[in-house]
C-alpha cells in the first residue's frame, strides 16, 4: 500500500529534485530530506482516501503478480 501511495506522487517536481554533490552532506542534505518529507506529508493529508481505496482495490483484483 505504501508503494502505491508514493507511486502517485513520485513523478511530481517536488519529489524529483536533483541533489547537487555539494548538498550531499550535513545540513543541506538534511534540509532536502525535511523538504521532501513535508511534501509527502502534505500530499497524504490531502489524499482522497475513498478514491485511493477504490484504486487500490482495482489494482489488487487486476494485477497478475502478487508479492508478500
């Protein structure tokens, strides 16, 4: 389920930012993580749970491969 939740937004610009080599350490990387976490929290807070549940159900009955 978490994979489907993230899959809905992974292509949005806020989740596709390039992290420059100079930002890979220390405070800058931590800030990037905070920014993406907040974007994900905002997305989840605005999620239409009923619509997501319906889409999840459709995927569950139509996907041929099941993982555990």
